[in-house]
């Protein structure tokens, strides 16, 4: 089975859905894989909940929903409350440790990335936390290749924001000390 | 010249609603009117930007009623026209959907369905308008409705919707839902020459409607569009084959209602598309739209466990594929109808199948979420116990 | 007889031999004013698309006029006309319909077409009542009048359509009665030529429904009423509310030049496509 | 002299309409007892020589039933074309 299911969640404004779009776009456009992304968000566009689900596969995706994710990327405590119980037993949880100080301890693999403080302190750009998380994801599990993700990031942001986001991706990548792959 | 690209040939990771917008432009649509509504807004948002680049016009109207009326006006002015909305907007458009049918106006109506009435649960996909698009306007009539299961089909079936609307002079619905509208997936946009798009026939000439019979032909008459000297008389009032009002002759009334219906039903084999994969099966899952993907996954699971299970997906939901359903029913033991609602097409399917096999409805475990394949399988096992 | 047919027969469909109105109805006077305006401007019927809604006055162009005519749903002709104009910007679009159609059920489209300042001529026939459906109260019915649905007299205030359309932003707004066919013709000519949204409110007699409700008598009595109670806008400006009670203020209310939607679209397309 | 033509079959009668008679400044037209094919009583010309050619009756006729050909020798003001 080549199918990988991911849930990426946060609160509105953190860019969780964009992170999912970049991931899916990288898989389809640059890695020759198949991907489906779906999403849900509350009617308030800032501060409510936001979640996106991505299925990445080497074959066309038949069932497009994520029901038992292999990976949950959580950018807020709310995301843990909503989605941590859906993770597969040996699933991977990647949290923004600034926003989720005490993740549940009954999960197979937990990666704590201080994405918000890296974004604030090192890049002076809090909005890049989602891309930092994406960098971390890339190091934890090669769902999609690093090259494809970098190209998809460049596609997704304006010319002026290109280097900032590539730096963010790189900082997230480096923040993972012990990758799984 | 930097004229906007009409067809974005290539492979994209694209949201369903945007694929629909690109399908419209690829099909040659040059007039779109709409009023913002979740979860359909991305269709018109995209077209507002793209249309002027290809020489078209987008009008954001004061309400959904104006949206469909101006689109019908544009169609009579000779353009391929589209409007996009969701369930509550369809409710507001209903009177003029009937007008478009009665005046045999080519038109594409995108309905990105959602859950509940009015504000309801606007971003949750649910097939809530399956019957209202076909039976919601007054009178008696036939429209065409196509149900996409993926962003790719949001593109492909939008192109086909224009093809059928123009070919048969009828409103054609693209019945998507929030799930597929907001879904992003691989979308392959082909080259222009690979797209099948028929445009409407226009009369050769003549400026006295009494010399022509441009209305009510079951073989689809050419359309005397405005601005070319045809002096067309267009009314949704009961009219004869010249388009002239006639409220006194019962036979004219009969033709006025029957012929636009026969026009569609007589060509049902060209219009109806059904994806069928059930050879050797004793159980068949009948579905449409995004639920079709659940059904296919469930059938794979079932087959792997030794249950002879097949699939029938209605790509065309209206005109209703009665013969196709009948054919399935007569060759299997059990039909399970999967719908993301409490059974909107079920009565129509049951009417064609119940004489020949067992038939049950199965909604999703949670309305608004398409069925989990394992849930389908578990329920089938219970049903056949 | 020295003429074999009315000269305007040439603008009518051959097989339509009679107008579809009651004896003495003002619709025919307005119909002739429209055709006379087109005739005097030297335009051809093929230069026009005529759009109407539902109601007696919706039958002014349809089926009578030998032209492209679109007879639409109740209240919506302006919305249909908007789509037509944007796709056929070189054509003149003339909407003829009633007060119930355009100002009650269709009021929202009237406001927004004026706001967009889309180039079309709207001849709004105001007879102050729902004629075709049997004489019900309209937004334009004078306050206090007894009708089928206000058997004890209407409690509601009367709609000033010209003021509303002027406030919404139209380029040209005028009001005449059927006692002023020459002035009405001149205003329709100006409205057709005007690049922008132009409203001609035509106060008209419905002897069958309104005449009976208001006890104004027959068509001629109603025209007499229009004659005696019409007051020109330049004179009305100097009068207070009390003096204007029961009067019909006629004349031109708005005549301005401003950016028009169909032309703006032509410009925008040019710009965007050239980028 | 101006010339008046009445298309009797298109007319809806002076009983309920009669606008032509009302708008004529010279009382050129009067009623009649002769019905047309649908039962209306069209007007008749009492004295064509009184007609100034103002065309009020023609312009105000709701049913396109009257044509007045102006006497070209007279200027418009003299014909009394009202412009209230």
C-alpha cells in the first residue's frame, strides 16, 4: 500500500490549508504521484477552526476521504482535541510545540517543533509557521520529495516571499533531530 | 498579443470549483452571472478574473434571480452563458429555470450542493438538490443534470454541460457538492481539439416568424437569437411552433408542454452516461457524484473478501436513467443505493428495480460525509445475513 | 381613403391585427409614442431588442412589434435586458412594462440597473393599480384609494418611482402622462439616444380597473384628470407639499452624462486582453 | 386641406374610449351608430374642412385607427399642435 493519509489542522489564519495545498501540488505536479486534498473551516475566516486532509498515493486515489490518518500535523490545541483520536495506532503526530505545549502521550511517534517561535524570532514572520511545519514533515517522512515541495512552495507564494518561505521550509527541516525515514 | 489563454492545457493540482470555471472557458462560455454563495463562490470568483482575459463578461448581480435572468438574456443574445450557485440560490432561480425550459434556452447552471436550508451548514457537501433541480420549477418539464465525482469531472462535465445545453437548447445542471467543489486533485486539461463541444444551430435567414418553425421541434430547431434580424418572438407563455402566444388551442398547449420533454427523452441515449461495472456481480452499489468513489472503494474491498459486488454510477442523473437501472435490476440479486442524503433518487431507482431484485437505501454514517467504504461493507454484510 | 394603412403598421408583425388592450387603455398611446420616437430618430426595428415582463403593459412590444421581443417572467425584464445589453452592446434595449412588474416585484432590478447605469430605455407604464389580475392595490396606488385588496382604502404611502430611480443613479429620468403624448415621444427619443440608464415613467389610464376604483369615470375623464392635475417640474419646485397634494409632477427630473456599464465593459475587456 | 382616415376595424369605439373626440381642438370628430365587425362604434368625421391637421387624434389614438395627413401648405403653429 502506497497510500498515505494526512490531516493538517490549526486555527483560521495559520495557513494549515495552504500547507496541505502545497503538499498535494508537490505530489501531483513534481513527483508524478496522485493526491487528493479536501478541507473544512468555520465561517469566521480568522480564529475559527481550519483543517485539511491530504491523501498521497502512487496510484489514482479512489476513496478521497481521510478517515485514519497516518500523520496528523497540529498547529493548535484545538486540532489535537478534534483529530488526535483519529490517528492510526502507530501514527505520527507533528505539533507546533508553542501552540500545543502538552500533546497526548499515547501516540506512537511525536515530533515537537517550535514553529511559531522559529517564525517569530528567526524569520520575523509569524505567518511562515505553516511552512516550517511542512519542512519538519518533509524530514520526518518523505511523503513527497524535498525538491518537489520546494518547487510547490515557490509556485504558491509571491516572488517577494519566495526566499523567506524557502528559509522557513529549511528551518523546519533542520528542526527535526531524529527523522523516521 | 497577450490575450488570455482560453484553454489551460496541462496537468494541474486544482480545486473542483476552479476546474469547473476552466471548463466553462474551454467550452467557449463568454457570459457568466452570479451572486456569492458558499460553497459555489470559487466558480464565479475565478470567472470574474478569467472571463475578461478571453473577451467575456462577468456580472455580479443583485440576487440569484437576476443572475439566471441575465444569463438567459445573454443566451438569447447569442452567447454561451452560465450561472453558479448552491441550493438556496437554486430555490430562488426556480421560476426562471422553468422559463428557460419553456423558451428552450441553452444554459449551464452549476449547483454546488450543500447541507440544509438557507444558512444551513454551508460548507458541508450533501446531495440536497437532486430532485429540486429536476422537479422544483412549476409546470412539467425535463432538464439535464450531470454529477461529477472529482475535480477532473468538474472540468469534463462542465464542457459536456455546454455541449448538451447548446445541442438540445435546454438548461443543463452540473450537480456538484461542497466536497468535490472544494476538493483539489489532479486535473488534466486536454488540447482544444480534443474537446467535444457542439454549438447551437442558428437559422439560415428569414425575418418573419410565421415563415419559420423555430420553436418546439423534438429534433431541436435552430435558435433565432437576437440581434440578427430574425424578429424572434420569445415568450414562456403557451406558444406555437412560430413562437407566437396561443392560449386558446388545447392542441397547441399539449405540444408546448410535450415537445420540450420529448426533445430530451427522444435523445436520452445520447445524453445519459452511466458508468457500469457489474459483470458477474450479485450485489450492485448504485451511486452518483462523490459517493461513487466510496462505492468503488467498497466494491474493491467486498470483492477482496469474496463478495461478488459491482458498481453503477449515474453520471447523468436527469433525464433519469430508467432503462439502465432496469437492466441492472434484472441481472443481479440485490441493489444498494448509496446517497449522501436521506434518499432523494431512491424512489426513482426503486420504481425501476423493485420488480426484479431486492433494493435498499444506505446513507452515509454521517450525513454530509461521503460513506466510508468499510462502513458500506459492514452494512452490506448485515443486510445479506 | 388616401392611405391604406397606418404608417406605423410597418413596425408591427403582419399577423397581429389588433392591440391587446381594453378600449381607452393608455397602453396604446404609449405604444405609439415609442414607435413615433423610433420613427423620428430614423432607426430600424432591427436596431432594438424589446423586453417586457408580465402585466397588461408587457404586451406593448410583444407580440405587436416586428422585432426581437422577449416576454419574460413577472418583475424580471430589466434583469434579462441586462444580460442582453452586455452581450449586444451595439443594440438599443427598450424595456416596456408596468408599475407592478418593474417597481413592486421587480423593484430590486430597477434600482440596481439604475445604479449600474447600464444603457437601456425603460418605459414604465404606471396606471396605479394591478389591472390584469383584477384591480388590486399597487405600490403606486394613491393613499386612501379603495381597491379590491384595499376595500377600506389603502393605508400605505404611494411610491415615487422617478425619485427612487434618480436616487439610484440613472442618467435620465422623466415622467409624463398619456395626456402628453408629444412630450412623451420627445423624452423617449432622448432616452433612446442617452448612453446610460433612462427611465420614462408614463402615467396611464386604466379605465376598467383604476377608473372604476377611483370613480374617475372613463378614459376621457381620466385624461381630463391628467390634464387638470399635471404640473411641470419647474413650477412644482416652488410649491410646498400641501399645494402638490394630488398633483402629478411631470417633466425631466434627471439628464446627466456618466460612465455607462456596457461601454465600461468594452473598455475593460480591451485593457485586460491587451495586457 | 388636411385628410383624415379612420380605420374602423381597428377602433375600440367612442363609448369607452373616445379619446380622439376629446383631444380634437376643433370638434372635427363625432360619434356614430354604425358598429364595426367586433361591435365597437368608431367615430366619424363631422366636417373635415375644420381640421387643422394637428394630428392630436392620430397621436392619442391607442389603437392606431386614425391617420391625419397634414395640409403641407400650413405652418405647424397654425395647425395648433399642442405642446403643453
